[in-house]
């Protein structure tokens, strides 16, 4: 993956975790956490050309920004949500 690809991954993660998790079939908890495995599966299905994106690639993209946090097999956006956490269907 190139830096440009990392940028696209970060943008996709922002949309999925900050604005429209239901578009990706993701469930966020009250603090905005989602399963890292579920997020990987969701972005692979959203963009077939990302079928080989794995945890290392995703972490590499996330490490380049302060917008996300990964911990204990989960990931969340740290700020900028347009959704109300705790009230996601």
C-alpha cells in the first residue's frame, strides 16, 4: 500500500466510524468502539480492491494520524463524530 492508499483508508475509516457505521454494517458501542475484525471485513467488502488489506496495513494507516485509537482488538474514532454515540441503531 502507498501513502495515498493510507489516506483513502483513513478517509474510509472516518466515514465508517464517525459518520455512518450502519452503511458498513458496523455496530459501535456507547464510546464509539467497533471490532477491528468487523471493520476490516467491512472495508474489504466496500472496496473489492482492498481485499488484501489486513490488520498491519490498517494499523499503518492509523499510526499516521491521531484520529483513531486501536486497543484490545477494537478501533474507534477519537473525535469528530456526526453521529450521537450511544444512540446508534
